C-alpha cells in the first residue's frame, strides 16, 4: 500500500524568507503523480503544484518549486519570498493508479 | 462551471441517526473520493470509485457506505451515526492519467454527532 509521510507538523518563518516543507512517500508503482495542496482557514483545498513521476525536471509555479528525488521517494516543497497569504496547512499527496492519498499535513505560519 | 458540489454544508446528527452526504461533479471525471478530516489532521480516505458501478474501501471505511450508479454522483451514507464520525467530509474527483491530473474538491460538509 502507498503511504505519504510529512514529518513537520508545524513551521514558522518570517515574511520574505524561504521555507522548505518535507514529504516522503512509499510506493511500488512506476507511474504516479505527486501534489502539494494548500488549505487556508476557509477549508478550501487548493492545488499548489504537481509533479509527474516520469518527468525528471522539477516542477515550478512562480514562488513554489519542488525537489523531487524519485529514488529516495522524496518530494519537498520550497516557498520563496514567503508572504502572509501563504499561512495555511500544506498537504503532500500521492496519486497512483486508482486513488489519491494525503499526508497528515504541515501547518505553516508566516510571521510579519 | 460548478465543479464538485457537496450538500449539505453543515449538519448536526443525533447518535444512531442516519444520513446521506451528497456529491456530484460535472467534469466527467472517472475517479471520485470521499475523505474525512478530523480537527488539525490530514485527510483520510473513506471510499473511492474508479468509475460507475465500481467502489472500493479506503483507510477508514467502517460505519460508511457508498454507491456510484452514475459518473456524476457519489453519495456517502452514514448508518447509525456515532460521535467518532464527527468530522469534516470532503468529496473530490479527478481524471488520473493526464498531464493535468489533480483532485478537485467540494467545499466540505461539517458533521457533528451529538
């Protein structure tokens, strides 16, 4: 069975700093997707970035980028120039052949 | 463009009552999911479906039932509600296998069992 592990329950950084959120996963599948979702206090689930496992190039979306290490089964999220609006829960997720499963999340606080 | 629609948004149930959480999507997605999110926690998969007529258990299926008679609808049934089922429930859908694969979520249902 696939698993997703986020080892940082909570993090705080100063506004404008760079922060990295960690995620590891386990799977025996060769083709899959990895995601980072943001959940602000509104409870809405917002896709931040996605990575296809067969692509070696790390995905980037503006201030958000990932470090995808397939052999190590690691998928970290880097937020550059952090903003107050980045304060939220962040979930790492794995999408395999039939389902998408989530980690327990990292609560990120951006401090003014 | 409705996306994934869940009803109701809030509900209070008494112990032992039953209810159905409705979920419908208009994106013609083949995959649909039900998750629960307990306070301060991640999303746990309850049930999922890879297409009409096909459902399978996730991590925490006990106390729930689902059906998928159409591509659009994926209702979640709670029988004999218990306080442990107090949670926020999310329905989601996706079309796995394209470069734009992602899970689209409903707004969630906050359920309290008293």
